[in-house]
C-alpha cells in the first residue's frame, strides 16, 4: 500500500510536535528551517518548522513540494480570534484565506486583499480535504482566515478585520502557504486553534500557545490518518 506523503508545516509550535510525535528523525534541510520525518501507518509525514511570516511559510511549503513531492500540505498552528465566538482553544478548519495586506488597488482594478489572477478577495482551500476533515470532526468551525505579516493584538484592529474582510481568525502564514500550494497544484488543508481571543493579545498568546497547539495537533493527526 502506498502511503500518503504529507507535508506538515508549522511556524513555531514545535513543543507540541516533540511531545506528540515521540518517534521522529531529524533530516538535513536548508539553514533557517527545522525538518523532521515521522512514519505513521497510513502516511509519511515531513514536518517543517519555518518560523513566522508569509515568506518563510511560502519558502517552506515550496521546499516540501520540490524536495519530497508531497501529496498534500497540511498547515497547523495557533491563531488570533477576530470575533467573540473565537475563544481560546477554539478549533477551526480554514475554508478560505484573505491576504488582507495585499493591495494593488491604486493601479489595478482589484479590491484590497484581492490577489492578481483571482476573482475575489477570498482564496479557498481544497474543498475535498475540507469535507474529509469535517467528516472526521464535524465540530470544527469553518473559518475565514485573514493572513499577513503582522501580529494583531489590539481588539479594535481585530474587530476592523472582521468588518472589512469577514475574518474569523488571523495568522501570519496562511496566505503564503495557500498561494504556493495553488501555484504547484497541491491540495492544502489548514487546521488552527485560537490562542488569543478578541480581547486577548501577546500575553494571552504566550500563555495559551502550548495548550492550543497540542489540541490542534491531536485533531490534525487524527484527520491525516483518516485521509
């Protein structure tokens, strides 16, 4: 039986990786990344830690696709909540992403957040993987993720992002991951857990980072094995 080759991309949440995947081997990779391999009954998982930000996430995604010819990319991690419903440790599957700081509106007929070549500000993730994730975990919230190279901590900024872009959560990697997957024709699944809610910020983020990430990883692993 051929195993599914999964590229699992994470920005910083490696403590949960080491606690959950106890039998992993470290692989050589370019400077700035950390790369590990984990063999599971149904899958070979290549886990890459890229660090924060869209460029690092895009680079890590492309490395997994080019080097290991992965069948799918899964991005898991913690996010900020943009609505009262998005409380700490709320688990989400990302339905669509908005690159909310992408702005070519002054010289192209595009909305703020609309990437050239797309007909909307919303970039959908892979619907088949989305439905498989929901079949395994119907309790997951289908989220719109606002993504850019900015850590958002102020409540007024979070409320504005929800108002302008219909966002439920925000992060600093999803746009880079998804755009790279689309360019390569590789399906992408994103599973996120809220670390800091609407009225939370950096302090809450650090307090809840591990708890949110380990809960998210448990769900992520169960879905990977069910794909």
